[in-house]
C-alpha cells in the first residue's frame, strides 16, 4: 500500500514529550497502541452483522432468487442455449459478480445493462435458486472482517490492545508490523496490505488526525499546568 505522511504527527509526539517530560519512546508506543485501536474501530464494517448485510444488499442488485415453481415452461425452452445465465454453477456466479464490481469492490449500477438473449433484450441480472444464492453468499461472507484484520499485527505489538472476537476469527492477516525502536531511537512500522487501498488510506488519514488532535490537546493542557506552577513560584 502507499505510505501516509506522518511528519506533523511526529512533531506533535515530540512536542508532547518535551512538555510532559515523558520519554519519546513511551509516548510513541502508547500513541501507536491508541492508533491501532482507532484503526480497528473505524475500518469498516463496524460488526460482522453489518458486513454481511452489506454483502447481501450488493448481491441483490445483480441476482434475483427464484424457486423452480416460479419458472415458466417457456422460460427454460426459450433460453436453453443461455442456461448458464439462469442456472449457474458457483464458479459462474463468482465470475459474474466480479465483472459487476467496481474498483471499490461494490457492485456498480452503471456496469449492469442489457443483454441480448434470443430476440429479447433483458436486464443483465442473474437468476439463482435460493439454495445456490445462499451457498454463494456464505462463500463471500467469509471475507467479512479481512480489511479490519489487516490491523491485527499492529495491535499485537501492544499487550493492552484488544481486537474484537469477530475480527479475530479471520485467520489471514494481510498486514505487517515491525518494532524498530531501541533505547528511544528508531520507529514502529506497520501497514495493511488488504485490497481496496482507498478505504485504508481514508481511515489512516482520519484516525491520524484524531490522534494528533488528542496529542495537541494534551500538550496545551500540560503547558497551562506548567505555566501556573511557574507563576506560583
């Protein structure tokens, strides 16, 4: 993934260290722990239930479910050559779904259109029996939480970090974290390699601003405390 500029954030860390007298390493580690917490909190979805509902909504934009009883006899007869369009295998559904998704991973309305089937022009919508639909939905739903799980390596660098149970169920963590701090020097390096970089960058930038705002708040508060102590002296 592409990197995010942390220059101002680093300055805020040094400023807080100077104003509080706390070592820079202690502040960096504590703020990185809080940052990991914020990244997990604000990376979508908020819960497994929310993620599964979003997937189902997306699939229903391009897939209609129907039982054999609802299909007319002429339907099978007319579209015999295009049978894969209406009664497809799991792989067929996957390929169709992939074709309808935009770069953000969601189904894009502008990608769906009309297809010529015999002498009819029909909406490019797939028809599946409910068992087939449910089977494919369960397969896609296994990916819920992968984006959030990319932050688990970062959270695991800190003993006090807590990762929601539903996120922990993801066995694959497409992220990384390296502790390169020694005796107050160096840095903590981390990242999330999960696809859909645009979401990750948006979350990183937002949470960075949240943490920086908190740092500035503490620095100002400490400066005022020191100012009062100096005045009394």
